[in-house]
């Protein structure tokens, strides 16, 4: 949809176009607020279920276990002394990227709006502003970079999908 096509619509088509815009923006922002955290939780679980990484077993890292058939790995972390949680749900990463939910909401609103307005270059502007705004935090705290990349990509994919869906609905029903 371009601004020139808006000159050719009248009456109820204007109302329908505005309604579709509002519904599309609402779906992008609200449903995206559930989709992105879901993706972040799945990403923190590690590899994809159908392509799990199995590290090779080092024969020197195994020592015989008395009373059991086979061997057990040596120096395996357990309990209190183990490493803190990693991945996208790491509490340190969540704390570093405070305000990320609001930033994601505004990102989805801007990207979907840019697509509906016929200005896809707006996506690059939004991503650039977001990346530059978080650059200092991500440079100083690399633990948060995975969460930033996964969250931004999930939010970007969702908002583009909603923007394109809105355009299809407008072009099909209204124009």
C-alpha cells in the first residue's frame, strides 16, 4: 500500500483501513509481548530439541566408578559450586538490559507502523537506533548480548510478520 492508493479510497474504506491499522498494531505489540519472552525462555534451554549438541567424550576425563558398570566423568560441577545460569534468562543479563520490554514494545510498534505506512526502510532505522542505544551496555557486559540478539530478532520477525499481514488484509479487503 502506498500513499497514492489512499487518494483513491473513500468513506467506509478509510474507516476500514484505519481499523485494520489499529488491530495490526495492537496484535504486533500485545501478542509480541508474549511471543518474545516465550522465545527467550526456549533459547535459554539450549540447543533445538531436534539438533542437540553432544560434546565428544574425552577418554582421559573418565575414571572407573566402584561398584558400577562403566565410567563417570571427573570434575563434574554439582550443587552450590556450579556456574551461574547462562543463556537468555540469566538474571545478570535481565538486570543489565532493564527496560527491554518497553524498548521491544516500541520497536514492534515502529516496525509494524513503518511497514503499514509503506516505508520499509524504517526497519533499518529502528534496528540502528536500538543497537546504538545498547552498544555501551553490550560492550561492557557481554553476558547480555545473547539475550539482546535473540530478543531483538524475535521481536523483529514478529513485527514484520504482523505488518505484512496487515498489508495483505488491507490490499485484499479494502483496495
